[in-house]
C-alpha cells in the first residue's frame, strides 16, 4: 500500500504520562512498549510515542506514509526541494524509516515495512 499514511509519531519527553493518556483515549494498552518506542494500534492505524523524537528534530507529531521503495522516495523528496532530516534507517526487524522537512519546517515521514 504505497503512499498510505498509517502511522503518526509523537515526540514525547514524559513517555509514561502520554502513554497513560493515550491508553485512556484509545481504550487499549500499547502493543509495543520499549524504552525507545511505544506503539498503539487503532483500527489499522498506529500511534507511536518516541522519547528520543525531540533530539532527532521532531517538533510535533509526524505522519509516516508507507512506501514500496524508501530510498527512491527519499531521493525524490530531496530532489523536489525537501530538506533531509533522517536518511533511511533500519529501526528493527527490517523496518526502514526516513524523514524530511518542507519549506515551512513541517516534517514528513516515510517508512517501509518488509
């Protein structure tokens, strides 16, 4: 499903606080709960908490689009005028993520799940 936004990641400083609020809002506990990422599933959509997001340039929630070829998509975004924030990187189990910023500083994330 190339191009479909299926994930929204929030940078958080107090992950425990935000995790408990999201659990209340979604009526579910996280399906993954690690020191570097907390993920919730809601009707096929993922809401994630990244305790290291601020140090990686995230200033607010970042939507991530699932793409078939992350390197080619990243390159097209850069060629289209985006500023690179994070080149494609494996974040575990073969899942690749990357991000760019538009001219207004808004972050756009892309990911590839094997």
